[in-house]
């Protein structure tokens, strides 16, 4: 596993790409254990638990990750205590995921709470973690970001869009709302947003997206985005038997 799960700040299109390190401290291929050893941390259950109180947030993060990777259930109280005490909001989300991976229900409760009440970046991060557990209860976190106004600050919109295909248990109303929310971003000034929105629409089982994609293609001035949209239109037509 790579050393860092998510960077400290989500950027446009992040979740459509490989998750990379926030700080270039180590190789992207360096595991959490390798990183901890390089920092002089004793990689034993006792050493990792002690490291949860290290002043360096990267060490705390990787120590918790290593405990979860090894499924050391005896470490649950220590990880729970670390999550409660953690001041770094991003690391707090990571610790909640580690707690959930250790099988503790409080980890899932904390992740869901982040989805419902945290800042947009933390909401999306928690939603991604929940989806990795097969839990789709953070749909509202994605919807809230997509409801933002196009002329406003929509730093996280591409990331929210990229999560949509991971929801597989939607009812008809939820599917329709996500379709409508995605369609509005076809007209966004940012090319990467238009591109990502068209890709999401191309994966939807909804024939209503076809006229909107056709109009977006007709209006699109960027040849790269237009070519991408045309590919997604063909995919949408194939999925919907047009």
C-alpha cells in the first residue's frame, strides 16, 4: 500500500486518477511499513501503538494504517483513542477508516458523520472510504457538492462526479437526480469538468442523457473535450440501444 491514502487537499479530477502522495517524502511505491522503518519506528504492535502518539502526523497516519493492514484487533482501543484526540481533520478521517478496517463500528459511524457534517473535501474522502466498504450511505455528500453553483468555487466537483459510477444500489429517484445534477456540469467553463461530466453520463442507463450530450457536443469549442464527448455519446447510445 502506498504511504498516503489521500492528499491533504483534493484537486480537480483527483479521484479519476491514481491517488498520489501529498508530500514528496518517499517513493510512491513505498509501503507504510517501509516508511515507518525509515523513520526509526519499531514495526511491532507495541511500537505502532506508541507511534500513534508521535508528533509527526505522517508517522501517526502510517502507524494506524499498518495496524489496520495487519488486522491487529487488539489495537482498536488505541486507534479509537488516537482518532478522538486527533486535531488534523484529514488524518481524523484516515483514522476513522483504519478503525473501520479493524472491524469497529465506531469507525463506520465516524465516517458517516464526516459525510454528513464535514467540509466538502472531507465529505468526499469519507464517501470514497465508505464506498470501498460497499456502503453507499454517503450519497448525500456527493449530491451536496454537485448542487453547488457553476459560477462558484467548485474545486471538488470533478471528484464528486467521479464517485457517481460507484453507486450501484440507487432507486429511480436517486438515479434521476444524479443524472440531472451531472447534466448541468456539461456547460461548466472548466474543460475538465465538462469532460468528466460527459464520461459519467456515458456510463448511465438513461436515454435522456443523449439529447443533452448531443447539444453539448454542438456547443463545445474545445476539440479534445468534443472528441471525448462524442465517444461518451456513442457509449450512451450503445447502452440505451440507440
